[in-house]
């Protein structure tokens, strides 16, 4: 699992990026960890510095990438 960065968001607890596999890890409050596949590293960089993680996620990530849902991802905390 990549290093997870705790973020300030009402919906997202932490985000991380696995550069070797191009996987974006997003841990949601009360839901769990989703892994989004084949995400460009620049998108993660932009996500990390975006002022609103939820708005960025909804605009640039949600519905654009294949993902692994929480029931199939590691249970480690951010």
C-alpha cells in the first residue's frame, strides 16, 4: 500500500498513489478504501493540492476510472 496522506475533507479521509501500478487509493470516511486503476501521476499531484478534495474527486475521478471497491481492498487505516 502506498503512503497515505490524510486530507481535510468531509468525505475523504486520505489519499495515496502507487506509481508502479498507477493506482490511486482513496479512503472515504465511514466507507473504506477504493483503488482507482490506471490513474496518471499528474492527476494525483493535482488531487493532493486541490482546495476541495470532494469537488476534485467528483469532477476528475468519479466515473472515469475502473476501481476496486472496499470489500476487496486492504483494511489498514490511513
